C-alpha cells in the first residue's frame, strides 16, 4: 500500500478507515487531511526540490548566469 504525506509538514499520514470510508490524519499537525490534498512520496520530493531551488540556489541573480 502506498504511503501518503501531509501537505503542511511533509510527515507520513495515518490511514483511518471505517464504515467503508478512508481518511488521513497528520499526527504532527493534529488535523485531518482530505484525499484531494494528500501528497505521494514523489509529490513530497518534487515540492522539497522546488523549495530548495527557490531559496537562493541562483544567489539573487534571478537565474541569470554571471
């Protein structure tokens, strides 16, 4: 079974199921996460990669080489 992650803190979600429904709980943020907002492992990697690229990998040059 695939594991899913919180869109806020990127920690693993706990899968809750009962009466034919499935929900996801983030035990770090202490809130339920809807199916539309859960992240796969690939989504987490892509998001973290994107954030790293935005936080200064171009050293303030706007992506223009020196």
